[in-house]
C-alpha cells in the first residue's frame, strides 16, 4: 500500500513533468545494466519491498498491475510508534474535542535532514502512527462522510495525506527537476525559515496527489479529511490556495516556477510572490 501512495505522487510528477528518476537507486545497487534490471522487475523476476530487492518470496506485495511501475528512488520512510512532538497536546485535543495544535501536518509526520544543515543529502520521512490514529478518529467523529465510510478508511486517508505532505517537502528539496537540478546547491536558499513557501509547496503536492485520484468519491473524501486537518492551522499551511486558486495557475507553471527558484541567486527573489509571477508566465502554454 505504501508503494501505491508514494508511486501515485512521484510517478505522476515524473510522467507529467519529467521530474525525478524512478530508478535512480538501481545504479547504486546493481551498477550499469539498468535496462536488464528494469526488465527483471517488470517481468516479476526481481522485486523491491521499499527497502531491498529480492528474487525470493515474490508474493502479493510484489505484484503489480500490468504496466505499473514503482518509483524506487524514494527516501527512507519510517512508520514510528514513538510519541511525536506535542504528543500530549494532540491527545488532549482529541479527547476533549479541542482544536489541534498548529503545525499539525508536520507533527504527525516529519521530513528531517540526516544532520543539521545537511541540505546536500536527501532527508528522511517519519510518520507518527499513534497520533495519526487518534487524529483520524477525531476527524471521523467531527466530519460527516456518509454512512458507507468507516473510521479505518479515514485513518488510512489521513496517513496518505501526511505522507504526501512530507513527500512534498522531499520533492521540493530533493527530487531532480527537468533540468536535473535539486534545491540543495545553495543551502541558504533552501531555508526552513521560509515557511510560507515551503509549506505552501508541500500542500500543493498533497493537493496534486488528491486531485489526481481517479475515483471522484474517494477524491471528495480525501479532500474532506484534508480540509478538516487544515481547520485552525496557521497561514503557512493555507498558502497552497493562493497558488492553486490563482487565475493563471497550471501545474506545469508551478513546476517551472520551482525550477526557477532553484537556480535563483538573489535570496530576496526566492519567495511565494516570485513563484506566482513565474506561474503566470506559463499560463496556457
Ligand atoms: Zn510541512
């Protein structure tokens, strides 16, 4: 299931905009003969379980729909049973029907650099299971989803939303763009201090993933969970609306806008406003 969720976002970005290399990790693991390895994966002779490749026990978790390809070069994702930051506050909010603490998207999950300021390496994702289950229950209780939707479904959707948000941070920072750039060559420009830009982009990618779901009912339900989680959250988590609802918005324009920011030398021009200006240039192209 985890692969389906990461693939849904990353393969779509790859296929639609030429971002990222789904098989980047293969070269490191197997050397040069990438085509043979891909053929082996496609024919089911070699499987990947999110951590390692194998030729044994290729059971159901390896099986893919025809033509379905996995995005292998994903960051490390750790589903943790540890308490997240602000754990007590979150549980108290869930038990007493109070608003959730701010920054909730990045309390339920985290995109963390391996070391302080290690912008030249990809970070890791941590997903906090216990809090997600509690918050999922709260959202289910407070929102009307219709009788056919179960609490477990909402908890699972919340997992996916938090994972897409954190992957959104990884995409922004690390996924290579169509010019093979990452946002790591000038660390100062990739600065967590610019929360409105970085959170705005993570939310855009979350929205992109939801918006590209094929099933309309499912999409509507994901959107409801997303909106519920957004309630009472600080402005930076709402910035995607300024981007997406802009009259001249296109997803291609957004990706080009990020590509521009990645090569901008003037830190004052690495801003949400400048991103919006670039998006407008790509309107109707
Ligand atoms: Zn975030």
